[in-house]
C-alpha cells in the first residue's frame, strides 16, 4: 500500500474539486438516511388510521412527497459526486500517462534492451487503469461508506441500541473475511499482470520480427505458442475471478444473518408492544442501507490491492534513473 502514497502530488493538484466532491457525498448521505424515518412514521400513521377507521390521506401524501423529494435531492448530490471525484480520477489518469511517457523517453537504451516491450505496454494500459480505479471509486466509495455507516449506525442506536448491537454481531466477520480474501486477490492479480506482460511481449516480438518468422517458416509454432500464452492468461483471469466471486456471497450471507436476528428479536418486541411496526420497518430499511457499504468495503479493498500492485510496478519504472545524456537533451529541448 505504500506505493499509493506516490499519488499524493496528483491528488493535491485537484484538491479543491476533490473537496467539493467529498461535500456532495456528505449531502447525499444526509438526505438519504432520513428517508427511513419518514417511512416508519407513515406506517405508524397508517396503522393508527386503520385502527380508528379514519385515514388521513393528506398526511400520507405529505410523507410520500417528503420521501420522493429527499430521494431526488440525494440523487442529485450523487450525480455531482460522480461529476467531481470520478472526473478528477480521469484527469489524474491522463497526467499519469503523460508522466509515464515522458519518463520512458528519458531512459537509456540499455533499459529497453533488458526490459521486454510487452511489460511497458502492460504498464501503460492495465496498470495505469488499475491505479485510476483507486483514485476514482477508491476515494468515492470509502467516503460514502464511512458516512453511511456512521449516520445509519447513530440512528439505529437512537431507535433501539440493544437491537442494534445484536444485529451488528455478524458484521465484524465481514472485515476479517475481506482482509483474508484481499491478500489472496493481490497475489492472483499480480500473477495475472505478469502473464499479461508475457502475452504482450510475445505479440510485439512477432510483429517486429515477422520477416524472421516467415523466413524460418515458424508461423504455426508461434501461433501455437501465442495460443498457449493466451490460454494461460485466461486461466489466471478465471482464478482471480473465482477468488473475487467468493466475497459477494459471503457479504450477503453475513448481512442476511443480521436481518434474521432483527426480524426475530424485533418481531417479538412488536408483538409484546415494546416497539412499533413503523420503527421495525425503519430499522430494516437502515440494515438494508448497510448492505451496500459492506459490499463496497470488500470491493474497494480489491481495488486498493490491485491498484497498489500496479502502482508498485509503475514505481519501478519511475525509480529508474534516466541517462544524463537523455536528461540533458530533454532540458535543451525545453
């Protein structure tokens, strides 16, 4: 993860836009977490109306209007979030590509003689794109997750602190599961990137040496070798996908167990008259809102692991000292 610290100058360059992007995340969550309260109040109001035989349609329309209005405002802030943070990540990706190209142009000839061209192609495509995901979704979703989790947890504790604590019992297992799986994802992602470098290197060598291949009638051999590399690359991708696919079912299983606990304990309290059905409904809505933060947490950990691995590969190139002659020529050209 230390390699990601090299991105601080790029983030500082767009600090104002990122600041307003983070503010839109706050606004979106503030308008989103209030909606379950309106839903719970509307259900309690409807239950009371059914018991008395007098339905207040105006009151129900008021709650419906509040829910729709707050949803629209929350959605607008979410749109602004993507227009700021995600757009900034695209600008930083553009800057990274320019810096990458500028640096490799200053490297000595010996570096290119010892480094396969396919490696450079992999760095310029897959690795920079993986780093971009850290700067876009990797910033937006953790901020949104922390805000949602904090606000929702505070409101759940306010509604019923004992039920909240019992419902959150399975959630620490999510963090442990994500931590273990993320380590495995990082390993599998690095193996996939290495195989991609081999594949692109072989393709570049065949294209640049096509005359030699034809002269020695090695077309079938090279095609077979490329097919074998492509097959190995596909298997690396499948292994990575298998590890990633384990995370999502585990997330839903652990969060679903929280819903079961809430249904049993909360339903018992509703029957005993200790809790209103509107409060229980709002509680379920808040637990549902926690599902995405838990899933996003696992997904972001994957992005961070992949981005850290890719950034480490890029740093090896940026840490290569350019030749003095190239540097002098570049400075004269400027």
